[in-house]
C-alpha cells in the first residue's frame, strides 16, 4: 500500500505484474517432468487403521528461551510442555530451516504442505500467489488415501489468499476468523488467542472421531503471538531473569514474546493430554513458521550471544531461519504396524531438515504404503542432504557445505523443475 501511495498506480501495477513473472528454470522441459508424474502411483482407500494427523504451525514459535543468559527459575518456563514431550521416548524433534526471517508465514506452510521449496521459486511474492488450481500436495494426497482434510486459521480468510489456496491444496473444509471465531471475545494481544484456537482443534477432532471411522488430517495456523511485541499483551510483570543488563524496553519486548510462547506451550500440553486419553491413534506435528521479527532488529540475538548472523558462518546463517518442530504419537499410534522410526526413514540425528522435507517425512513415518513420485524424490534427497538452502547445504553427516556433488545437484534441479511444472504447466500441457 505504501508503494501505491508514494509511486502511483501505474508504476505499482507494472512492478507487481513484473514480479509475478516466474521464469522457467534453465534446461527445464515440461515433458521431462510429465514423464516422472506418469509413474504408476494409484493410492487407494485402505481398511487398515491409519492415524489422525494433527499438524499445527505456531506463529513466531521458537526456542529463543533456551539461552544461557536467560533464566526462568521462579517463573513459568515458556517451553515446559515442549521440553517434556521432546524428552519422551519415540518423540522426533529438531529444527526446520524455513524460507524467511520475521515474516512470510505462508511460505513455510507452502513448503511443508507441498513438498516444494519457496527458496527455489525465484520470486519475492508469497509462494501461495502462484497456486491457482488443484495442487497435488500433502492434503490432497491424504484425501486420496481416505483422509478427511480440514484447515483452521483464526485469521482473515483473504490473507495470503488462503480462502482459495486451501481448497486447491485439497482441504475439504476450512475454519477462518470470519465464520468460526470472535475477536471481540477471544482476542488477546490483537489476535484470536491460543485457547480458542485449541478449542477448535480439539472440537473438530473430537467430533470427527465420534461421527466417522475415517482418519483426519487437520492443519492449523495459529496467530496469537504475531508481532509487533511492544506492549502487545498490555502491562506484564517480567517473566524471566537475565545475567545481562537489559533496559526496560528490551526486557518488556522479551516478556511480551515469552508470554505468547508460554500460552502456546500450555495448549500443546492440553492437546497431548487429550490424545493420551484417546483410544484413537493420534499423531501431533508442531512447528514454528519463522523467528520473531523484533522492532530492534537483530539486537537481541547479538546481545544474548545467540549463534545467529546473516553474514556469519554457514551455521550462523542457517540459524537465522531455524525454528523448532516435534512429531509425537500416542500409544495407539505407536501400536500401528506401519509406523516407522526416525532412523528407519533416514532423519538426521540432530533433526535439522529443510521445511520442504517435513511433510514428506511425516508421510513416510506413518504411511508406509504412501509415496507419490514427488514425495519419493523429496524423501530420497532428504536422506543425502537434509538441508538445502540454496547456497548452504547440510549433508547426512551434519557437515555444512556450500557446494554439493554433481549427482546431488541433478536431483535438486529435478525437484526445482518439478515445482515449476506443478505450479505453471501441470494444468496446461
């Protein structure tokens, strides 16, 4: 809007039109990818028990509270439940490398749900801008396997065009702010609170379990802890101590942010408790969309000695984009025959993977008979290069690289071409 006000409609329209143009990757031909798509993959609805998959992307959810200069003794640990769940036997946890810092929520959900990578799209626009027809991503693929699919977002349906993109991705039903939440009574910090969001998650899951025998794939994007954080939740008592001399503004920014993380953590514990009390197999997947964008920029990261630096070593550069994730299952899910372990699907020991690999990994963990051609290729590359971040890579041994082998580059390029095909050529052969 600021661009339209300062530069006028004609310039802004032409600029927008120009950045909407995504060039085909060098050497790309649609026929090559169409041949890969024609691989015989005929998923069918199975009578065997499949787990309900409850996937949640937490707004600005991070583990910044895990810092040697911060102490929560005598206060609420904002990640108490998270740490307890991660410590349980069988829980898979780590970090995903997301496309953006401090924003770009829909790019992370695009990566996870499609198995494609925003980083390789070659556009500054949100990746959702390019989905205009049925996209055979994770929701639609699960739908083919007999899942009911639904999405929940207590924000406006028009934002990032989710009202149109979600059906294209394969969500049969969606719940948005306009039709399912009340900001006046459920708001906290300017957005619908974590409790109301979890109410809807549990309500829809509980209703589904009572009314049908089919498995459910539920995907939620929370919103409460969206910035800015200046006095976001009003006047709060400091909720941490530090051995670094923080000024009043710095202290309050962190206090506000950790308030939101703690609220999210409480609801994670609540969902786990519900799942533990259910005889139904339930898988919980939770991850953050990006690190918080504070008004003081990278000041906190420098001040508190976080190993984060956009101009630093490869490890420090990747850390700018790392958010935590966990994959947890209740006892009924663990008892299913097809459930695999992290080792069996080749996840790295430290759990560090690119965001476009997370959805594919979840499917391989719990649906052993599932493999679309694209997801198969995705999972194979993940085994060799768990992190592909355009100019920084991490291999299966945890070694950071700026160059990869010719064969790995070919596989990666094939996936880059595949993304272009899915977005621009699949419906226009």
